[in-house]
């Protein structure tokens, strides 16, 4: 009987510790869907800075969403053109040029956006922002603003 109480108590303690560890883990993780931009990764923004960021995003996010939609549409058109019989190389080339233009436009919008956001930050925050940009760009895309990144989230 004592052994049964010991085992029950031990298992109860293991479950409680597991619940505590998991809750701390989940609390510490960022919800990827709540991240709309790089500055969401900087925890010490003032309320004034957050308000300015929201104002910047009010223009930026719809603009890049339109570019992303155009890019996805062109990629769909490219896939159809690639597998049409016979494949029209001129159409494929034309669509691929449209994709390149969209990618370039998206890249330029993100660059302008980063510069605009950087100007809101203190020197210390800019150093953290620089680290975030390096980390986000290290994978060969636009980080949180990349089309590929959005799909995998």
C-alpha cells in the first residue's frame, strides 16, 4: 500500500513539474502570428514608438500585401505557362520578368521600411535591430516580410 502511495505521489509530482515547465516554455515563446514586423522582436519600445510603428505599418503592410498577391499570381501564371503544350517560351520569359519586377519592388519596400523604422529607435535599440535584421536575412529572404516565410508559419 505504501509503495502505491509513493508511486502515485511521484507520478503526480512529475506531471506537475511537466506542466510548469511547459507553461514557462509556452509563455516565453513568441506567437509567430503576432509578429507583423521586425520591431515586434524588440521588447523595449516605448508607447510613443509603438504608435509610430503602427502608423508606418498602416501604409506599409497593405502595400507589400498587394505586391505579395501579385507575385503569387505571377507564379501561378508561370506554372501554367511552363506546363502548357507546347510551352510558350516568350510568355514564360515575360512572366518571369514580371516576377523579378515584383521581387525587386518588394525588396525595395522592405528596405525603405527598415530605414524608416530604424530612425524611430535609440542607439541601443538600433544595435538590437541590426542583430535582428542580420538574423532574419541570414536565410536568404526578407525575414518576417518574405513570401516563403509567411507560408511556412
